C-alpha cells in the first residue's frame, strides 16, 4: 500500500504547532470573554440552501458539497444524467455543504433562535471553514476563523471596544508594531459625492480597494476606462492623499462633506468612536484613519477596520466592520445592526514566527519526566509521579525499561522542563536528582522540595 | 424565503450549552495534559483511500463523501453514467470524505510522521467526526470525539494510567457512582480455548458482546445455531457467571487457563495493571474485572475498558483498550503497540444533566454588567468598565440607552453575576450600587471595594 497523504490544502497540527496555536487562541478567547462575548459553535455541514447565493458566484463555486447518502442517483432522470451538466447535477445529488465562513451560519443561528437570544448578542466563534480554493502558500482549503460580533445595537461603543480588544490581544501576544486602520463606508460615499460620482460609487470603491495591490497608476487607468474624467481623478486623489493626524483629517473632510449627508454621518461616527476611547481613558495609539481603506465588496455599511503588522510580509491579520443587513438574506424583515471583526489565526501565527514572538514556555509539554534504571526504580518512580500530579505538576514517567540516555533524549525532544532521575541510591536516600533540561543544571533534593520548587 | 433549518442530525451549540461542554472538555484536557499527553489536530477532510476499508462495509457506507470540485463528470464515460451505479460512481466523483473517527487519522499521522515523533507518543485529540447514520435520540451525524492514546510502548503502566485518568476526570466532573469495567482479549481467548471453541472465537466474542443488549437467552440461542453444544454453553456460562472480587476471579480463571497461553497472559496483564495502581498508592476503587466485556469486533488485542455511570439510562461514557496493529492498515510492517481510550462527550453531557452536576458558575457569562441612566452615566460607566477589565474582571456595559429594567433583564437572561448600576448620584458620590443578580442583594461601595471583592 502506498504511503498515505493529506488532501491538498489541508494540514495536520502536531503538538509543537498546536502549542503555539493554543497560545494565540487562548489569549484571544480570554479577551473575548473579558469583554462579555459568549461562545457559539455551529455544525460543519449546512444545507446548501443556507450557503448558496451568499458569497457571490465565485463563492458558490468554492463551496465543498457533500454527496447525498445512499442511492443519490435515485431521483435523477436519464436525460438529466445525459446532459452531463456538473453544476446542475451537483445541486441534485448534494444537499449539504461545508461551512464557508462563520458569518452566514451565525446569521442563520440568529434567525432560528431570535426569540431565545437576549440582544444585544455578543458572540464569538472559533471554528474551521472550508473553501475549494486553489491551494498556495498561506492559503488553505481548511483554515480557522475566529470571529466576534455584537448584533442588535447600533451603539458606536462597540466599535471602540473592537479597537480596545485588538490592542489587548496584541499586547498579550507581544506584537508591538502594528496599525489599526479605520474608515467608514459613509466617508467613501462622501468622497464619491464630493467628486460627483455618487451614481458610480461601487465602481469607485472596488477601484480604491485595489490601491494596495495594483498601485495608483493602474487604479487611475481602470477608473478612466470606466469614464472618470481627469478632473474627477484629480480631486479624488487629492482627497486620498490627505496626510496628517486623525483629528486634522476629520476636520478637513468635514469641510469637503458639508453637502454630503452620508459623508458627514461617517465622520461623526468615527469621531464618536474616538470619543469613546477617551471615556475609557484610552489613547488612540495604533489607530489610523485611512480614507483608502474599503474592505472590498463586503456587506459593511458603517465603520470598517483592518489591522496590519508593520514590517512583516503578511497581509492584514484582522478586519471587520459594521453591517446593517445580517439576517436579510434569510428573509428577515426586522433587520439587526451589528458590528464584528475577526482574527486571521494562520497569518497571526506566521507573523509571530517571523518575529520570533512565541515564548519558549509554549513549547514545554510536561513539567517533569521521571527516569529510572530498573524495575524497582520504575515502580518507585511511578509512586513519585502520583505525588507530583497530585500537586498539579504535569508529569510522566518513561514507561519502558531503557537506557537513561534514551529517556533523556525523549525528554529533550518532547521539551519536558525537568528530568527527575531515580536510581537505587536516590531511592534509598530520598534525595532525588532533578535536572533542568534547558540549562543542564542538576541538584539533589527531596521530593517535597521539588514539589514546592515546581508548583 | 423559508426559515433556514439545520441538516438532520446536526446541532448548534449556543452559549449556555457551550459553557457546560467547555466545563467537561477543560477538565478532560487538564487531566490529559497533567499526564503528559500532547494535542493533535487533523483535517476534517481525508482522502477516501485513507478512510475506506477501515471501518467495515457498514462504516464505508456511513462515510460522508465530498463531491470533487469543478466538472466532476469530466472523466466519467457515458456508459459509466448510464449504469446508474451510485456506489461505483461515488468513488469516481468524490475523492475526499469527512473524518469518521479519530483513530484512523491518528494512524495516518503516525505513519506520515514516524521519523519526527518521539516515541512513546502520548497524544490527545478532541475533534468532531461525521457519520451518515440515521439520526435518533442521542445519535448525531456530527459529534465530538475525545481520544487519548499512547503508542510505541507495550508497558501496562499505560493501562493503569488510563484508569487513573478516568477516575481523575470523573472526580473533577463530580461523577461519583460509576464502574470501570476491565477485561482482556486474551482472557476471552482463554475462555474460548477452555470450552474447546478456539476455532470459533470470533463468533463467541460477537455473541458475548451482545449479552448486555439482547440478554442471555438470545445469546445462547444464537450460539446454538452456530453449533455450540449444550455442554459447551454450560461451561461457558458458568465462567461468565463467576462473581466475587477481582482477586478471587483472577485466581479462579488462573486455574481454568492452565492450558491456555493467551488466557494466562491476559490474567497476568490484568494483575500487573492492578500492581501498578498499588505502586501509585492508588486503590482499585470503581474497577471491576468483567469477563463479559468484549468491546465488539474492534481491533483490540490486550486489555479492554468500558465505563458506565450507574443508575443513569445512558450507555457507556468511555471505553478503550490496547491494540497491536494501529499502523498496519497503512502497510506499516513495523507495527506499533498502543493503548487508548476515549470519552463520549455527548453522553457525559446528558448524564451530567440528568444528575444535575453542572455547577451554577458554568452558566455565568460576564461577572459585571454596568447599567446606566443617560448619556452622561453611560460615558462614566464606560470608564468604570476599563478599570474592571484591567483588573481581570470580565465585564460589559449595556451599549444603548435603555430603561434600567431592560438592562437588568438582559443581565438576568445572560446570567451576569453582578449588575453595577450608575446613576448621577452614584457618579457624584463615587459609591456605586452593586447588585448580586442571584440573591438580589445590593450594596453601595466604591469601585476599589468592588474590584477587591470580585477579583
């Protein structure tokens, strides 16, 4: 039999990687909880009626579809089969698909449980999603999403809390040099109105969103082909080029947007978010009002965010914004306003590796490995283990008779913090040899001393 | 649009249920870690070549298969299509399937990473699995498995540690009345040899495994139809009926198995497991040597375990055993012996609900909800929130202006422990009203006092 392989674009997470991912996720979870967010988990499989039509045509094609169980051809007629239309047939032989993101399942949950939920509902959700994308470096077919949303309130206090949470998570992770870019869809509308392109705003947003990727010249070119005059382009880029502090930028745009209701609302909203930071006695450190931030064609309607770690060759590691139509796709008339953001755990992981930010302690598996020389010291060591564990010290014993060298190699490879070596002399005297695996230092002390040292 | 639904046999886990599941899982994880087990996660999707042929024909049919992306009919000829053979076609249009258990992916991981793993390898894995079973009460199509295995050693110390871990988990969960049944495949072989049915041992094991479900009479009937004589049945059931302490039972079977190498080995193994408990200064409390325990047709070759919570109408909540052929299915010649067990989290959950064992604290979401009367106290309250969170107290503020009654209802529904009510008088005096939501008790104290009280 051939050696087994993994499906393209999927990964195993062995102990060393798991420990680092755990470090990231536990810090994020702790901050979410500290801010009153509650966990939600939804099934990996959703009905395709729930998933399709929510992510655009491209998204629909990237859904993993699950073949119906049993005789899935039963209700398919011969002509239908002979048409050989994979796309059409897939909708007949597959009723379920794998979750593509966490937002649609969340919206589905809210619609299904509307009467039981106490709004405003703060939920976080950390689960894998699946996309039949072409795998490449940093892009996987199964990857973790990590979302937090508040729905059922339009209070801008929530936007301020998102900034606070991002900063808290980054502080815990040891990430110091980063920028939280903020903008507002209303401000983008204001710009469109100010240059007389209100009727072409979507075209404009799509182009602005590409500035980062294709550069100014190509964006201009694209806008020219869509009928934007040189005059318009000049006023557009004058606005996009505005530099200075957030306060100055807000003031400047305020004068430009005197005739734009949407633009003025956007500026007022941003200002209020900043005010909330002040009420919290928090600075606006790391926050940058970036008028070129557009966040693609997504469903955002208010403030938008994006976080980049500076001087690291990795895209944004977090992003989000306010939306007004979460449950509309499920026919809900009584729309809920909400605001959410998510962390890209895979990218955070890569950035932290690049910056060497994982504390060495994350790699430590057990605190103690009990090593022994023969049956007798193995049995005695097993008793020692009982006392270590009862004291809450994670420990293990090498379960087989083996050379000490081999036992220490095991401790080393598994990154056990201490080896406790027990020979017959140690057993007699009760003075056990405790070896620090990182420094090589060794001391002979009693079990009680070891326990109080390691606890 | 119709109200969305969930696929049959799948569930959402909202905050209240998540909190209880978290309580179970964190306790299990803590014990696993304390015993030196390290986490592993594998992808939800595996190649079908990895999955098929590992679970028997029935298992193969219960696999969820994932339709190939793109034009999946491309390489299917017209005659193949017209044959309308769903089973055959499924293997041509679906290359991947969803994980059916955690053991096969674990074996695959070990085979693929053999040179990097330091054996003995102690891994735990807590992930969902999917089975296209007919959904019914307590049986789901997506459910969590929670496995711990040690591979690369045949030391019976590991079996003793499984018993210790199960008892530790149950102590943490507050489950007091339960039985850990242990047996050994060698002892079952010994019985087969003792009644002269060595060549029919599989038939015998399958029948014994059904004793619990269909009762003695039907098992006898089944064995009669398979050619077991009345004599044989009499000696068989005499052995299966043996009562008494584990020590007595071991002694009794020892005399019966004098001619059976397998049987004697089984008894010696069990005795050694018990010896290890003694070296650990642990009793054999909750442990019962049950000669009728067979654990189905599974791949076990040594000790086997099964745990039942007494006086609760729920099947076994944990089980496992030793196997010698983990990696054989992947063509590995150099077989690894291992021993593992798993917790049935859904059943543990149901049992704990039935026994009302979840501590009330698990249901508490935030520690504090800050409530306010107007814009001014909302802003002031947001500053109070900053201080609470900085002290590590999980807290939130009602983000909108709303009647106090509504804010308290929210706190109540979300099970927030304390409401901190701030009116203009409280803001002036600095004496804030702290209301215990469980008792209704209320006191007026300073923020510093509140923090030291809640920390």
